[in-house]
C-alpha cells in the first residue's frame, strides 16, 4: 500500500455496501425547518402556552431538511397516522463543495 494514494481517483473500482459499514453507527442530528419568523425579544418573552407564531411558509411549500445543521434536502410534511407527522424527501440539495 505504500505510495498508493488513499483517495484514489480511479472510479473504476466497484464499492460494495460493506464499504460503508464503518459509518452506519455514526449519530447525526436531523432537523426539519417548517418555517422561520423574526420577532423582538420582548414579544418572544410574552408568548405563552397555545400562542401561535406565524411562519414565512405556506401549506404546500417545500420544507428544509438539515443534517448536522447543513441543508441536504427539501421535502414535504406527510401524515403518518392520525396523531403523527412525517417528512418525505422530494429533492436532494447539491453541496457547494
């Protein structure tokens, strides 16, 4: 292996799913951004239980899906059952790198 580049540019090598096993147990934080709102701190402090905060998105607008605070996809909110919501990915966002 000496002298061999670790990140070989040879794309003809076939990778198997077992090559990814090392990262399967790495925890990541997944966040879904339903919308955003800006308000002064004094207004924020007056919010109580049941308060409604208007967001900058409408029903049906795409939502942002973040992994470790990095935008990776957009999606839509879906009903899982009568009491739970879920998210389905509709678009993968390409990295700027």
